[in-house]
């Protein structure tokens, strides 16, 4: 099992892009269901605020894991990967936990 944090925030992307990647409260459950349906994802949390959108995931390690998750995020929001790729950050295992503890809570999240 590998823990991951994949996200975009106010330091990595302009407001216009963050708005396009945001999950509204009424779509969080649907987004999480779609994310959990990915074969490598064992569990996860979708966190979305005005300043950040992050996916915290427990996954099975595989060769193209990062690419598959970025593709899912782009497909879900109908985004071009090139537009999003340079604004994303990626943390794994202890670094993912450290990032979560540093960032704190959220006003919109969905957990399963």
C-alpha cells in the first residue's frame, strides 16, 4: 500500500485553473465514487476548498500510477493534461502525511 497526495493550490496555480479543478459540494460524493472505481485506488479523500483541491489516496503501487491519476482528474473536469500538469504537486507516503498535517482541515471533503 502506498499513500499519496495529489493536488493543486494557490501557490501552484492561478484562480481560473483552481476553479476548473474544484469539486462542488454536490459533486464530491460522485467524484469520490468515480475515483474509488479506479483499479489502483483502495481508499481516499477528496478535499476541495477555494485555495486547493487535493486527493489523498491509499493505492496499489504500479508503474504508471501518477499518469493514471492525472488522467482521471483531467477527464473528470474535462481539462487538457498540459494545462494542469505543471500546476500539480505530488507527495508519497510520509511526505503525503506530513503535507496533510501541515495543511489542516477543509470545509468541503468526502471520505470513504
